[in-house]
């Protein structure tokens, strides 16, 4: 995945909250993760695209979503499949 550098100003008050996010090695990674969470929760991107944007496998991204108690599937009562495997 190619990247483009974009300058973004954020409130200094957000930094301590961003640092509470265990995933991501720096603020840039943490901001990317938060942005992808928002896009995924808003149903603007798929699970697969969200994983791709964070550089994770789908299964690893699901584990991250679970760690933050973010629902990753809308299929109530149905079996969930990822990569052909029931999870």
C-alpha cells in the first residue's frame, strides 16, 4: 500500500487518549487505526479493506476489533466466516 504524507493538526488534548491505544507504534499509526475504526463502524469500508488499510490480516484485525469491543459482523445468529473458516 502506498502512502502519502498529509499534515494534520490535532488538539494536544487528544494525545493522551491516543497514547492509551495499545496498538500502533506511534501517533501516526494510532490515528490511522482510529480513522479506520470510524470508517469501518460507519460501514464506509469492508472488513477486508479495513484490515488492508492497517496492514493487518483480516483475522488479526478482527482480534483488534474484539479487544476494543467493536462489533465486526452484523450476522445475528449466522455462522461467521473469514477466509473460508468459521470463527
